[in-house]
């Protein structure tokens, strides 16, 4: 009889712990929308760069990536805390890209190519610094003539 009561008690306690674990008060992880498109902005002026993109040869431009949902709404602020962006030029010799410390969606882009040179650009998005889960593009980019003053804050 004592063994039966002890077994019943252990089973009841185990069931209570299982229920407690299953009914946590923690909120489920927030689901962020996945971007459907991306656009580039000049971070210094907060203006969208017109396509096809033209970046000044021999100069550095701070570029900010904005992501948009399927409905066309800018979802950048919903993503910025937990995601990263990347810019990849092909050929890679066209430009040098440096991430901006603390600003996951901004990059300093220095065009190394001569004026009128062309490149393809892929814009990446992801949960780590590689930002390789989604890519947008390729987008056409040309090096515009003459170096302009550096364009970043």
C-alpha cells in the first residue's frame, strides 16, 4: 500500500512539473516579417539612390539598406535589432565595402573602379554578419566620373 501511494505521489509530481514546463508564461519569440525587396539610401542625406545605381569613382559613400515587405511597407525598423545586411559587388575589384560599427544596415562603399566601369550588386539579409539568408539583385551599378567629397556622417 505504501509503495502504491509513493508511486502515485511521484507520478502526480512528475505530471505537475510537465504541465508547468508546457505552460510557460514566457511569450513566444516574436516573428518578424521577411523582406521581399531592398533599396539603397545615401545615409548622409537619407535619400533613396536612383536605379541604376551610380557611385562616385574614388570616393566613399555611406549606404544604408532599407528592406520592404510584400505589401511595399518599409520594415527596416522591425528587422534592425536582430538582422544584418551585406553588399557584394561583382567583380569584387569594383568597390570595397566596410560595415559601419553598430549600424547593421549601413556600409561605407569606396568605388575603386575607373569612371564608367560597371558592376553587379547583390544586397544580402540574414541573422548573422554574413547576411546570406536572402539576396536581392543583381542590381546594376556604374562608377560615376570624378571623385566627390566623402558622403557619410
